[in-house]
C-alpha cells in the first residue's frame, strides 16, 4: 500500500491513500510534526504524525474501522 504526503505550506498536509485524499491541519505535538482532521481520508477523523523519516497515519477506513499505518520515507 502506498501513502503519499504532500506539504501545503507550513500548516497543512495532503494525505493520499488508496484513491482517497484528505487535508489535515497542523496540531500541537510533543515531538515531531502532527496534523489532524475531523474528516480524515475516508470521511472520519484522522491524524498524521511524523518525526524524521518515520510517520504514523491513524484514521478510520471507509467502513469506519480504525486503522494505523506506520510509514518510512523512501525518497
């Protein structure tokens, strides 16, 4: 599964996965960068948290089931 994260300035990211795209806004984080949205990628809330070359996407899929994906930067 491929996850693409595109930074839209300093306060938003666009996350794309499995044909779904969502914009998330920057939020407070103890460490790294954290972005959240009430609608996420699949119409539910979601969160993208990145530190260094690692990131975690936490959201609900199209069925409303919670998912969490750990990602590593490849480029």
